[in-house]
């Protein structure tokens, strides 16, 4: 049955029907094997069918699947305890939801209620989701233009420019929101010192600082939190993607006094904090902390980057390699669509950020041997693209 008959054209689809997965590999319905550097847009954080996650889900299925947060549940309690153990200092309260967009929506409401102010400042190049509130602080006009007017009182400041930020805030600014490493925007890493400077500006002006670590958090960059690279802690942090090993879940971490400003019923989620997601979340956090995946992301991420830099020297079609850990962007000098489809034929699934950036978000279980294979495939893909463009007479 053709999914497109029912799903419309909302997604960029690739001609692969995935049947099963294990670790960093997936197989299609014809049993063709792929190394998955797409990782479900970062969701397959601890690997496909991670043994801890699978076991936890099976065990929870034998108990109960859903318990609304109006009732207590020990699995949820254990997950919250595990999450707060690794959370940045001071972020000891949590709201649980189901997606990154929901985490951002909660953050917007919490910040505006706590401060009593309504102004919002986001960054150029930002991506925070596509619901109306999250979309309002997402920069790319192609996502915004069809749905205007959006939420009012939003300003965009140049990512990495502290003086620009100072010019955008005013007495009604409730919060500044940013990704320490921008994902959808092209894997742009915050300049050294920028996060610290933003923190200082927010403190001086009574403004809350929100970090969106939906893609960059939970070990992806070689540290538990991307903001750890700059020793900076926000007032609110948004998490989702791989937090429950592939099961839908999000968390908005906040300082207690911020959440205390909310009244009962002002924000909630029917499915948020359901025991199935929480069981998977416990297993995911234990995998990250006990199985060395954060350190692995740092180590093999450096190997990956080194190999990509060598390919950059070899092939003149690469403009820049960016990122931290296993959150890597390869900016090309042209659109990457052909490389994505050629990758499928070669047995590697690649992601993109915009038209000319290859984005690599493999599971953190990837090893040096896997990376060597991916680099060999990319070498062939880049050589093929160079030859194709030479035939076409393009630079």
C-alpha cells in the first residue's frame, strides 16, 4: 500500500521502505542493509532496537501502558529521578510532553507567565518547531509565510552576535531562546563566549534564557548537554528526539520558581509522562550514562571529523565541516539532493539541512569501523558528484 495516497506531500520522501533495525543499521523490505546516519532525525540516539529500551518497554507492557499525570505512577517517578540526576544544576522541575515542539510551547508559556512579559527573542537560523507558538520563533521564512500572522512580539537576533542581541531586547522581553548548536539551520556551532555573554545579558535585564537542546542534547555532541561545552546553564531547557530511545517523549526542564508560577490546569498533556515512554526513557538514560555513549560520541566524533577533513582536502566540492561529537554538518558548494539518493544506492542513509548541507546524526553506538565504511562511501559519492558536475561543466 502506498503511504503517499494517505499522507499527502508534507514530507520529503526517500524511496526506501525500512523493515527492521539494530544498532546503527537498518534493513529494507528487500533485506538491503544501510548504515543509518539519518538516525530518525536524531531520534535513534541509543541505536535501533536498543536492548535496554526493548526490555524496558516489554516489561512495562505487562504492567500498564497509560496513567494520566493526575494519578501517580512509580515508573514516571523513577524516570524523573534519573533525568534530574543528569540535568544541569538548578533545573530540578520537569514538564513531560510528547515532542520537541511541545517542549518549546511549554517553555514559551512558562517564561511568559513567570516574567509577566510577552516579548520573545530568537536567533537567525533558528528552528524550534512548526506549531504556531514554536513556529513564531523559528526563523526560516519558508515555514512561516503561509501561516501569518503568528504570535506577536518576536524579534530575531543574529546568531553569535552579542551586540545585535542587546539591540533586540527591551523592557518587555520575557526570554531569549537559542540552540547552542543549530541543527535544522545547518549545524552552526555557537562562537566561543557567546553563550556566556547571552547568559550575562539575560541576568542583567531580568530575562529568562531558554536552550533548545532537542537535537543537540543527551550526549549527541560528546557532552551530556551541548551547553556544557561553554559551561553555561539556562533557566529552561527543551528536550525530546531520542530521550526515550525512539518512543515519543519530551521534557521541559525548568527552575522550580518558574514552574511554581503556573496554576493548575494552565498547561497539561494527556499523553505526557505515560509509563511506556517513561520506562523507555529510564533505559535510555541508563544506556547513556552506564554504557559510555557520551564518551563514545566525543571519541568517534573526532575520528569522523578528521576523516571528513581529509575528504575536504581531496574533493574540491566541500566548503566546510562543522559540528561537535556526532552532530556533524558537511556544507557543499551545491545542492545535496543527488548525494542523498546516491547514498541510498550505496547503503548509507544521509540527512540534510537546507539545500546544500549534509547532516550526520548517527546513533551514538556507532563505532570506528562503521565510520570508516561511511567515509569510504562518502569518498565515492563525492568523486561521483565531482565527475557529474565536470560533465555538466559546473564548478
